[in-house]
C-alpha cells in the first residue's frame, strides 16, 4: 500500500510499504476513509523528531522511525483479530490515537492520555492514517453513526480534545468565554463551549479568514489583537470584568500572557496551545486575581460524546474542511500549503487511494 512515511526532518516520503498483516489478537484492521493533517504532523515534519521515536524503539509499542504519520482518521473496519467483541467487520469508526499501557494507575483511572509510556497512532505506532490501512487496538475504535459522514468523522479526534478541555474547565450557564487563536483547534473549542452552554464567546484572532471561520462557527464577537488592544476590547465587551474562561489555542508567549490578562478575577484559563518553548507567565496576577490555569491532553474518554454532538448536528464541521487532497500530494498540497498559507486553511483532509 501507499503511505506517507516520516524519515526525518523535512523528509516525508510517499512510498510503498507492506499492508498491515491480519490483525493480531485484540486488534482490528481499518480501511482509512479520510485523515486530517494536524499541527502535530507539521511539527514533526518541520522540526521533528518530537514524539517520533527516532533513536530507540518506543518502550510500549516498539515502533521506531521511519513511521507512517496520520492520527485524525475515520474509516471502515475490514478485518478483526481474535478476542475482538465490540467491533465488527463493516463498522464505520473514528479512532482515538492514544495507546496506553493499560496497567499503570493513570490508565486504570481513565486517564490513558497521561500514561507515562503513552504512544500514539501515526507517531509512535507501527501504522498511521496517511495510508490505505491501519491496524489498531479495538479499544481505539468508536462507532460512527451513518449521520456523521467520514469527512466529519475525521474531525472527531481534534474535536473530542476540545470537548474534554471544555469539560475540564467547566461551563456554568451563560459564562463568557474567550478563545485565543481560532485555527482548527480554536474553532472546535469555541463550538464545544457553545454546545456546553457558554454565553458570549469572543474569538481573538489576527487572520481574517480565521476570524470569519470563528463567526461562522458561533463566535459572538471577534477581536483582532494586532489592530486593537485586546485587553481593553475585552473590558468593553464584559463590563470591565474580563471573561470567565479563556481557552488558549495559539501556544505563544504573548498569547499565554494575554490569556492571563483577559480572564476575570477567579476566572479559569484552559491551555490547549502547544508551546514550542517554555514561556513567561504573569504569576503575580494569578495570585492576586485568584485565577486558575489548567491543561488538557487529548480527547480520551469523551469520544462518544463528541460523536453524538456531530450526529445531532450541534457541531458544524464542514466550514473547517478547507481542502481535500490525495496521498501523493500530501507534502506539496498538504504540509507545505498549511505552512505557507496558514491563514487560508483550517483542516486539510487526505483521502488515501
Ligand atoms: Zn492531532
Ligand atoms: Zn499506562
């Protein structure tokens, strides 16, 4: 089969690799329908290895570079291994990419995403979604109802991550939210907040296309932090108080600082952005304002909730899909397009052939 394989920094090749074997016990084989390109893939492409095991095999899975990338996928189950009971041949599924040891206290308490030996499909696993087939554990599969098309199904993974983040940070009815950075994750986060009952949802985003996307997906106001002073704009919109909750989705020092300054006293900040470097934060303000900062890792535990929101059409996925490409074009029309024309794109889906 054809697959997009990470060999090294700036070295992702579409090449022929062997098909996955008949699934071993506890695993199933999925024929990939769509697989979204994620910021993580771009980080591995541009600056990796970050999570790709390049030197030593991954301690849990034994996977080692070169690895097939791709972890945001939907598809159809075409074969099941021994002992698989919940998933059947022909099922439509979305996949959770998190692979835990299933033995540590975190895995046992339902927090597989923070397992010390955690591995990920499409990063530190033998198979990845930028290919025709993947073998995965049964527990990674979530049923996708007919109402959710495969294209939207490829958004389950990133959307579930935002559903979980919103659940962790909590929403009281009519609370005011701000989302800093409305790329794909930010736009999904604002939808998750809207569905959970948030009142005013303010998007803070400099790129025009992404501002429009935010409005289309439920933002009640947009602030351009380059043209305007975001802190005073927020004060105007919130009667001088600041917002109840900020979801930080940009991962920059300045946006982290901004998040701290626009949240009201006793407010909460949820960090979803991936910071490439440790960043400075105004901790004194945190103390004086009795503010809370927290993080959230992946969507483990809320996949079915996220899928239900899609099935009931509460989640609007189509505006997020700004490109559909073939596997052969993944570098030029996928990675490079996302890097060079970042503002024009949200999600690009790869359709393997
Ligand atoms: Zn991702
Ligand atoms: Zn574990």
